C-alpha cells in the first residue's frame, strides 16, 4: 500500500528532494510514498483556504484513511503514528496525507480527516514538513517491523 501525500505548494526544493529520496529509497512495501503537489491559490486568506481545500478534497479517494497535518491536531509519538498507519493498512484502507497551504485548510477537510496530526506546537515551513513526513513514514515502517532504527 502506498502512503499518498497531497501537498499544496511548489515542487520540492533540491535539498528537500534529496532528503526525501534518501528515506524513500529505504522504504519497503507497504510503505511506498507518492507525492502529488497541488497549486497554490492565487487568492488570499479565507478564499485561498477554501479553494485549496476543495482541490485537496477532490483528490482524496472515498475509502482513503485521511491524515491531515495541522498544527492544531494531536501530537503523537512515533510508535503511535506507526500504529495508526498499520491500523489503516490492516483495514485495507489506502492512506492519504494532506498538507494544506499557507492559510491552512477549511473545516470540511478537518471534518473529513480520520486523523488530524500535529508534528509540533511549532510551525514549520512546508518544505521542511515534507522532509519530516518522509522520515516519519520510514520510521513507522521500521517500528512496525521491529527493526532498531527507532530507539526507545
């Protein structure tokens, strides 16, 4: 199964692409990652949030387990994230991770999400969030397989 990432924004910067590639090369089934970048809205504020949110929702499959990255979400440790992903895989649900734009996402996206996840109470640039996400998916794989990458 693939972890599909929908991210509002521009293509990966070179340093981000290099880091993401490093972790993706280490992934083993079912932990493939695919990226779909959605364009920023030309609008601002609420109008941009609404337009980008509609773009996200239009790309989420009906049966997908949707993980929304949001600073107001649940802050969990890596083993809990691994268990969440494993639970979705075990239920036969494809996993989609959504990263909104600079203005965040509309309530409709948050309501559709099966899991709203906060990386931290800090706010990170979108490019860095992508790299952190790639590493955490790799870490989840290693935790699920009982390998020693994650030290408790």
